[in-house]
């Protein structure tokens, strides 16, 4: 069941209605619906103690399925109507990279991820998307055939589990993204492709517009960006993609799933170059009110698949759903415990807090960090290495002490 919503004098009446259970992702987007994606899993589950920072691999689908299931469920309740399988970095080459040694195969992890996403999606009006991402093999200059074989192995699990559509996400290089799309298209499901780039383009300088055209020509029906940059930067990149596709006389739907961190000081590599990555990013987190602005801007430029990536918690997705409630026609279940624009504060015991129960207060707030000795911006590392550079060659063996010493020495010189 979903909730329809009638807006009157900025208030709403919630009524229960039947959702459309049999529409796929393209039917929804073709009808002009707003599709809300879920949020970030790897960083959220790392903070909860279920993912290891560094490898960032998703074996928690097997070792701690209850944690993955609960996060899916919270995103669903917050308003997401896509449950993306927790299969980020679930390719075999990543699962055995740099000393990683797991008792579980890639197939087991991917299958468990599909089962969890499908279980929770069935509890609401949600679709399931099976996702692949960039590989250590590509960074190590393996052949097109070898890289495509990795994508094919994951895709076969998704087809076996009959997910609703497929996503190739988190690609720094458009060439690898094209290879992923070409493989996923053979599965007979709708395909989305999302790159982790900003307005400067991919790591070899290919512009967002050219990336978009190449992805559409490869067969992607939905294109956009995810991760690496803050919401407004990602929206700008997708806007550039949209312009490129339209100029080429092509058609596509557009998606955006950015970071929940402010990143005005990032270079083309994005937030992983920031000195705070990954354990000191909390001061950069967007507020729920920032998310309202993001959702509205994304909608206004023509993006209809709007979600989040690293840093996005369920309350961020709820804010997106609440901002777009007039367009979607309903509020998420989680809004039952959240007054519109702080309206619940009317019940607070302290009068100065009750005085904050208004939209203009939260829209105009400039939150302090409480850290008087900290800068407002950082200087990214910017080592300038990408695919083809010796430093990015991957290995099965653990990083040696000699290799670490070289990196430590180099870091001090930057």
C-alpha cells in the first residue's frame, strides 16, 4: 500500500490507495513518475560495524543479512522505491584483491544480496536493481574480454534471480562503463549507467556530454552520475549529460545519486582525494533541509530518478521524498514521525525551540560545525594517477610493508 496526498494550504491529508505493482522502471519513467533511489550502504554499514573500510566489499549479505535487510527496510520506509542489491565491489577480482581472503564466493554474496533486496522490495511499491561497478581488473589494464567476463558473471546471478533492471554504477572511466553496459544489455533487462564524475568529466578528460552519448549508444536507457561529489555538483554534471544527449539527437532518462557530503573543494577525482576520506567526513554531511534543495533542483533540470550514494541515510531519502511529495502524490511511511518543515517542534517543552517550527528558519539556517580550529575547506591530495599508472596496478597479495613505506614517504612530500 502507498499513500496518496492532497495538498491544501501547505498541509496534507493522507489517504491509502493501491500502488501499481506491475510497472517496471521504464514504464514508471515513461509515465513521468519520480523514482526515488535508496541511499548509501558501504559507508553506512561500515559505521555500523558490518563492512571493512579499505576493501569496502559486501560480504555482509552473507555474514550479517539482518543488518543489510534492516537498512533496505529503512530506505523503503523513507520513500525509496528502488532497492538496489548490495553488490558494490562484489566482483570476484575485488573480493580477492590486496590480501582480501573470504570464505564466500562472489556468486554467494551476489545471490544473497538479490534475495535480501527482493524480500524488502516485496514489502512495498519497490523495484529491485542489480548493480555492477568498476573493477580492479580494468585499473590493472586487463583486456576488454577479461573485464567483460567479470561483469557477465555478476549479471548471470541477477538474471537468475530475476531482478527488475540492471545498473552499471560508479565508473571513473567511460570506456569501462561502456563495456559494462554492453554486457548488461545481453541480459534482456532495462539498463541504467551511472558514472562517478563531476563537470570535469571522467579520469581521462572525457566530458560529461560525451560520456552520456557513448553510454546511450552502448545501450543504456537511463544515464547519470553517482557518488564522488555533492548533490548540486552531480546535478550539474547530469545537466551537462542531458544537453549532450539532446544535441546528439538521442533520448534517455536521467538519474542522480550523489554523496551526502559537501565537496566544493574536490578536484576531478572527487571526495576520495579529500584528506578527511573516509574517517573524518562527518562535518561535511548535508542536513535534511539541504536535501530538499537538492531534490527540487534535480527535478527542475529534468532528472526523474533521484536517490543517494555514500553518506545518504534514510532520513536524507525521506527529505527527498517529502520535497517531491506533491509530484509523487504521496508521503513515505517514515513521515508519520516527521512534521513538515519541523512542525513537530510545536510540541517541544522549550519555547525557543517551538519558535523553530517553521520553514523559513530551517531554510535559512547556516549550521556551525562547532570546530573553531578547523578550516572550512581542505586541500585534496591529487596524486594524479589513473588507469594505466603503475601505482594503480592491483594484486592478490596483501600490500607489503615496503609498499606502504613508499606510500607514506610520498604522502609526506605532497
